[in-house]
């Protein structure tokens, strides 16, 4: 898609004087010019913004109605000079009634007028006193010598992006018009509103907008009346809110006297991919919605005008850690929920098979630590004795004193049954049996250790009548950074859908909640330890010599790539552009490209390990289980993806 699949939208709150059409149109045109300079494709204004929302019985005055239409024509004439399509509110007299309407304006023309469907008639709002409910059947209004479509059922097409319009109260009803519009293909919904301020109402409004954008898998742009509206009985503080698929992208400050505009780049490709992935969302041809009206910007290209990558993403925040919440409070609650899902899944498996014993390899690293903490929580949930958890540390050629000590301390502090079974002699015998030179530190050297450890765990599980708890995480599965039939295998993998960038936060969550100071100290040191499989001999000073990220690349990059590829089905080109934006202060573009190519090469070539991965509960939106989220041939070609990534 052009422009990486983004379209720039804005919600504006102009200055307003109630009943002063000339002033209001001046303010609207001023903000249209500003939006055009910022390359906004679609600009939304509040409900009845040409006249002001609080005109009350002045809406019956023919002069105000005539001036409103003249104001609309003036705005249409002004739009010839800009590339932005705008949506503006005004009262329209037609068919012996007055309608509260939205006009869609671009390229010197009014392309359609959408009347409000649902009119409030309670407490402070008496819109039925002045306005009639909009009709679904399409009518035509004559404006400046040409006919304009007039209906609540209109959709519009701008540069291949379909959008619809609803007005204020329409959103608050059980089945908003936007739901039907989305089913008919609308990808963005614009809402012109005049929401008064009441204690607690704003929070409800934010949730309502986020939820509607999530249900409809769409962008949702909301602009509400603000300063200048009458405060005879109500306060209008202005709300400019932009949401996308359940996420609030932008939100303006309220109670601000100056005009405001919030701009965001909505990811249409993301929305389309999400709709395709969830086959409960289908475009339905029998909704009654009129086929989209195609808006053209013949002179200057409209939504199709080219932008640089920096311009495309100028108003788009790109989260470098999509698996991790930015807000600390949300992150803490998310981690608590994830650990509960993990432990619940394991507890259910243990209960289902009547098992009261578990075996787990403890390396002193983050993954095995998290797996042990989850297992302890599952045993506590089932009221099982923690001594039924057999933790085994298996020091080998690369084990350091730091990780060995942390593994042993953690097992003792958590009250599980600790065992130590060194693997050096067994692996050396194996090397002799297969003719492997112990000085040759190749894949055989490393994998032999991993498989020896797995053999010990499996046989010990048989011996005590337990199951082996897997420690491998989602990131390792994606990259194939695990030994086939070694640490790749277990009887239940509790970390299977936990990305590496989240493991540390989950362990930290356990550390914060634990009251044992010894446990806290050990967990903190484990958190601070570099990530390593410790399969190569330690450095001369006894520290870890083999650091995983030096070989496969930074996990924060790979987790970023993984999320955008699996969750949103983005191309290498788009993932690269977003990564350059997200990590612009961390990695240069060549580094990002290098590891992106590595990611695709490893992801495709290592599918065979995922095709036979053990059971393990899913905790988030991305999972690589061959029985669930990801089904891929092990011999699929990666050439398309590698070629595009290498040409970046």
C-alpha cells in the first residue's frame, strides 16, 4: 500500500460564537489551512460547528439556516485550495423539516450530507424540539446547482479508504449506525459531537470510543464542541479523540479556551489485516448502506499524495516493546494476570492427569526462573507440597558460579526439592562414543549438553511419576534458539507464549510481591544476569562468555519484528520503517536491517521445531503453537521475505 498503509486524520475544535456563522466559518477555514499544511487527509469538526450547537430556538430562524448553507458553500469554495477532505456540522432545512447534519467537503464540492440518526430528548437535551431524525432512504439536495446525496446510509471513499459518519448520540445507542457502516466496509468512523461535561462522563466516553473502535475493528475520530458554546445550563469543554482498534491514539486537553487539533496516522493495513484474521468480521452486502461515494482530488492527488517515511509516521507513536505495557500500573496488572494464566494452565494439566510431581531444570537464568515461579504458584493453587517440585541444576562446561549459585539458592529459598546432577562426565563419554573432539566448540558440542540435560529431566520425571516443565520462551521458539529434542522438548511448556522482553518484567513482578528478602535478592541478581545458554566455556575471569544477543541479535528487535509480522501480517518494508522509527535513538538503520534479515531467515528455517512443540497455555495475542495460532509448512520458502528485507 502507498504511504505504508497509513492515512492521516485530525479532530479539530475551532473557536465558535453561537449564531455567528461568518466568525465560525473563518475559524473553520483557518484550521483547514493548518491541517492541509500538516498533510492531513481527513479533518473532522464538531457537531453544528458552522452555527454553534447551543443556538436552541434560533434554529427555527430562516436567516440562520440560510447563512449556514452559505457558510457551507464558502467552505466548499475554500476547499479547492487544499488537499484535505473535511467533515463539518450544520443545520439543514429539507423536506419540511430541519436536520442536524454532517457535510463532507473536498475539492470545491459537497460530496454528501449525513443527517443525525438518533436525537436525544432527555434532561438537558431537547433536540427533537428543533430537528427531525435522519432518513435511511437516499434523497438528493440541490446545492450550488448540483445534487448532493442526503441519507444516514452514506459511505465515502477517499483514495481507497472507506469511511462513514455518525453524530454524537448515534454512538450512545445499543446498536450505533457505525456498527452497520463497519459491516458494510467502513474502515474509519467520524463522529461530530457536542458532549457536555458531567462528573465521570469523560472516562465513560473514552471507554465507549475505544470499545466501539475495537468492536468495529476501525479507526474512530471524535470531535466535540468546546469553548464558545453557551454555558446557560451546560459546560462544553471540547474533546478531540482518535482511537484505532481499541487503542486511544490521541486525546486533547479539555477546558482549553484556544482552538485545538489532534492529529494521528491511522493504520488502515493493520485494520484490514485484523478483519481478515478474525473471520467473524465479514463485509455484508445486505446492510442497506449505499455504496461508497468516491471523493476525488483531481488536481493534487488527495489521500494518494506521496510522503517520506518520516512524514508518514510523524504523528504515529511506535511502541518499541509491543509485548510490554508502557504504563507501570497497567504493566503490573498485566504481569499478575499473565502469571495467573500460566499457573492456572499448569494446575489444570496436573489435575487432569492426576499428577502431584513436577521436574524442572534450573539454570539460574530468567526463563527457568520464571518457569519455577509459575510451577510453585500452580502447586500452591492446588494445595500441593512444594517438595513435589524437583528442581535440578545441571552444571556443564559453560556454567558460571553466579548462575549456579543463583539456581541453588532460589530452589532452597522457594522450598522445592533441589538436586544437582553435573553433566560433564556423561557428555565427555558421549563425545567419545560419537568421535566428537571436545575442543571443537560446534553445534554438536553445544547440543549434546542440551540433550543430556533433557534426558536427565525426562528420566527423573519417569522415576518420580511427574512431568517435565518446559522453560523455553516465545522468542526462542521464533528464532529456533533451542536444541531440537533438547530444551525444545518437555511435557508442558509454561513459557511458550511469553516473549523474552516480557520475561524480565514477570520475574520482577514475582520479586516485588514476595515477602522473603532472600528470594528478592536472588531474583534481582538473576534479572541482572546477561542472557546466555552457557554451553561454551566461561571466560578466563569466570564470567559468561557466550551471550545470546551477540549471536542472534537483540531480543527487543526480534520481539518487535515478531509482533508486527504475526499479529499484524506486515511486510518487511513496513516492519523495517516502523523499527527505524521505534529504535531511532538505539540502533542505526543498517543494524536494524541486518537483524531483520536474520529474523526472517531463522523464523522460516526453524519452523520444524515449532511443528512438534509441547502443549503450553497461550497468554497473549501472539502464539506459535501448531495447534492454534500459527500453522506453517516446515519447508516453506523464505525467499520473498528475505529478498524484500535485503533490498531495503
